[in-house]
């Protein structure tokens, strides 16, 4: 039976109908008060299943060397390749089934290996090798282009031919929940020389991260199909952005410090295999992409996304955006294939940011730049507070769920609070 079979049930009762059913099994890194060493687990219902503990008890298959999950990142496991990812997921699924007594009836091991998620502290689950941020939502690129250049030239001439991207910083990708200090940088006031100071137009970008699990060799280009198979999984991503710093610095080489200060990765990496039932066609690509970018199958994903903003000093959050990953013009597989097209080597633990995910309507935009239209149309939140950009004390939380007929696949959250500039 496939690990995606909708009939599967877990003996962990809270799994059924939750964001973390037995068909999900997303990976995370966690520690507890009783064991402060960060190790790898999977979310199941209201719990984390400790893979290091299962390994120690001899319950995991020999496809991975012992101790592979008793470390703070998934990189060594990802490096084993797609057959191991699939084999391990199936083995963990089997151990969690309601009709398998092995773990279910071992009270001592269950006590050790199954921890309430509320008692677990989550950490960054990968060692980020590189971070490339794409710009692949046509709606977002069009909105940003209208604000910068006007509606006639909103999309640059290359946009429909190339998945546009820039090389960003791996060093400042942080775990969900990590506070983010307002960045400082050069800002150019109109009709005055540039100043150096805290950003006044601090924004978020709602994105998905594709996590590269299979490396590619320098000098070797991979196909879109090979790229799809090289993606270990997906997580939420907030690519925090300082619009005023960006506006002054981005000519001619693209964003630099405006996005280098912090990027928040979501709590859980959902295996690409768990998302197979949610693959859909993306928007029609016209003109037809060059042959190396053509897709042999559906490679977008139907994943509902939302963004909550809780203003500093308030206890209530407002949902400011609801959109879907399926709107992306270029898929993650096309992005990855393009990334290797020059012979660029990809590494285990590379993160590909999808680019800001904006849908076709207002309310479906993935940044405050678009939601409040460059500061011209302030958003009104619950309690009457207004926002054009993020203020100190604001808490931003992203969530994602793929909804099927029989179950849903959740991503947990990617959250961060804005602290004053240091
Ligand atoms: Mn971005």
C-alpha cells in the first residue's frame, strides 16, 4: 500500500483530520526539555515522532546508516537520494499504522519516541547550502512592474522566457519563530542625498521553498523531469524585504542588502512525495518556453496559503492575504532545471525560493507592497489599526495547507516578530 493511500489511518488518533495525517509525515528538527540535543522527527497529529529514538530501537530500515537522524539537520539523510527518501517514508508510515502493533503496543518506546508537539522546540531542519530567490509569479512581477515602470512595461521583455532569479544569502535563513530586527541600510529620499538608517518600508514576501535533496554536477545540466525528482520537499518561506533599501540599491545587479538580513523557513519540510496527489497544471505558458524548460507533466501544486498579521501591542491577528501556490507561472522544477542550465552545480540543502506568490485578485497578493499598493492604500486590520508596511512589534505568520478529498497536508507555520533596529 502506498504511503499516500487515503485509506491509511494511524494509531495516533489526533492524526486523522489534522494538518499532519499519516499521509503527510513532514520532517522537522526538534529538541525537548528532557533531551536538549536537536534531532530529526516527523509531525503526526498533535505529536512529533522522534526518528532518532526509533533508529536507536532498531525499528528503521537499513537504507540509512545508524544515527542519521540523531543530528540537527536532514542533509545527510537527503544525500542518500530519492530511493532512500521514499523507502524511509514508507517505513515510518508502516510503523504509525493503526493495525501495526510494533510501536503501537510498545508503551515504553511510545513514551520515549512520541512527544506532544506543544512540548517540542523546533529548529532549522537543514544546513542551507545556497539560497536562490526566484521571481516567478506573473501577478507579483506585473504588480511590482506597474508600480516601478507603469502598466505598459510592467513585465520586462525576458520575463516570459526565463525564470528570473538572483543569488541570495544562505547565512541568514532562520527557523520559524526567530525574531527579526529591522534592517538598516542606504535609503534615498526624493530630492535629497542618500541617508543610512532603519528601513521604513519593511515588507514580507510569501513564498514556498523547494529544498534540493539530490545534487547536480558542475558542467552538467539536468532536465525538468530530473529537477522534479531532485526536490526533496517543500516548506513555507518568508523572504523579508526592505523596499526602500531595495529601490535604491537594485540597479543594475538586483537586490542585495534589502533581502540579506533575514529569511524565515517554515517549521516542517513536507516530502515532495506527499504532495504528488496535489499536482496541477500551472498557468498556460505563452510563448512556449524553450525546449529545456518544457514540462513533461503537471508540476505546479495546489496549496492554499494565508498570511496573518498581528500588530504590535494587539492580541488579535488579521488575515491579510489568501492565495495559492498553483498560480506560479514557472514551477520549481523549471526553476531548478534553469538553475543548472549554465553548468551551475546544485548542492544538497540548496533552497529555491519560489518568488512572492500573488494571485489574480487583491487580497491574494503575497506582499504588503502590493496589498497596500506601495503605501497608497493602507490596510485596515481588526481593531481599526492600519498598516502600509511592517512596524516594530508586528508578528507575521504564514500557513499552508493542501486540501484533498480525504485528508489535508499542512505545512505548520513560518512566523517572525519584527524587533526594532539594533
Ligand atoms: Mn523573494
